[in-house]
C-alpha cells in the first residue's frame, strides 16, 4: 500500500511540473542558478588560477577612463576569433555568454554608457534582459535554458567598451593600470527587414573583470597571423595591454563623454591625446613633482618667464652700473679742473702719515 501511495505522489508531482508555464520554469531556473552561485562561494576556476591584487579602496591617486575597442583591427582580432567554438577554442563573447547562461558570473545592465555595480536593480537577468530583447533563440529544458552555439551572436559583437583604472598604491609604492570592467557591443542593422546599411550599436551588459578573470586565465587565443603557435590567455592579453582602443570617456563630475566636449573629429583626437599624455606624465614623474602634465606645463612656463625676467634684470643692472661709472668719471674730471692746486702741483691738503705724526712728538 505504501508503495502504491508513493507512486501516486510521484505522478502528481510530475504532472504539476509539466503543467507549469514555460515562463515560470525559466524564472525558477534563473533563481536556482543565482542561489547556487551564491551558495557555492568561490568557483573552482578562481581557486585554480591565482589573480592579481584588487584595486585598493583608498589610493592616493586614481584615474578611470573608458576605451572603445574595435575587433576588426588586427591588434584586437584575438578577442573575435574563432567566431564559433572550434576544438575547445572560443572567442571572448562566447565565453562570457556561456558563463552567464550557467549562472557562474553576474552581469549588469548597460545603462547610459557607464556601469552600476552597486544597485540591485541593475543586475541582468539572462532571459528577459538579454535573450528576449535581442531575439536570441533559446530552449527551456526543465530548469535550464539552452542556446545552441550557432545562435550565440558572437559574429555581431564587433567591439567592446573597456573601463581602465590607473592608480598609485601607496601601500606598495607602485603604479598600476588594469582593466576593471568589460561591455560587449552588438552591431546590427537598424532594421533587419530592410536593405539599409545603417548599423545600430547596442551595449549588451557590463561584467566586472574580477568576476571573469579566473575564467579568462584558462582560455587561450591566437595572437599572431604569422606565427599560429603564438598564444596567450585572454587574461594575459588584457593584463599586458595587447589591445588598442580610443578613449571615449573619463570618469568626471559632469558625467560627459568626449563627444560632448569636443565637437569635431580634430578636437576629439586632440582631447584624447591630452588625456593619454596626462597618464604618461604621471607615470614618468611619479617619484618627483609635479606629477600632473597640466601643472608641469604651467610650472615650466613660469620657470621660463622667471628665467627671462632674471636675464632682463641682469642686463638692466649691468647697464645701469656702467652708466653710473661713466657719470662718476665725468663728475670727477670736471671737479679736478676747478680744484686749486699748491705750488708743488699736489692736492690742496697735504697728506700726513701716522708714522710722521709719531716723529713729531
């Protein structure tokens, strides 16, 4: 009897699961993945691959900048190929997509260019915030969501936004520049059903580099077209600054991008060069003052002005001294003409030495 009762309960539970709506199953899958990720603590990948020291909370100097990395350029092509996984190799977006689909890493919504890692409302939910808005095909199998490799839009992710943080760590007296966040950018036609060539760029999500660097350490990419054996991990690719990108924004109080400051392309290039020079100047002059390129230029101009002023004062003083000597000579010669002389042709008052005065007494 107990056996029959157990079978009936199992059949009833299975019926309830089958009758559950697909949307509810997706929600349960997402909630379960999030709970497992939090309950499991540090992942095995983060324990196997040692990572660099985090950015300190209170550095004495720090500068945050945002770069746009174009994957169509040879310097950044290692992050794009292979477009589809081959022999265990995959590009950066495919790796991030797989980590998100299994709940191994958190992601955050792309909102107004910058990231927000502290707001709970900014957390990205895989299905409603990524798959459905960008029409990525998926299947729901029980409590899991499956996306076929051919449906992952890695071929359309042609650029990335990268947030860099350059800082001086006073605890170790060292200067560092490292990546702290990544954002893949989707390039698609504005209207898929038209023949327009206009491309619309969409930021998909932000991820903390600290959350993914352990997985990036285990994924190698090819970094040379001439030597196919030249490979390095994606983490090394970012850590050694192999990528090339243009600055499009800095962390500023007005929250403005460079396009709002520089209206033309020439002004934009000039502004980007100025920011790059500021970073280079600080690193070069870190052990001496001044450390700011603007302050350095200001002090150089002041020093040049002071040097010029000293030279002018020196020339003026020397000319004044010369004119004074000439005037003294002129006055002395005119005085000698009017001065009366004695019979011997000497001066009017005879000179008496001390020795001669002693002989008088």
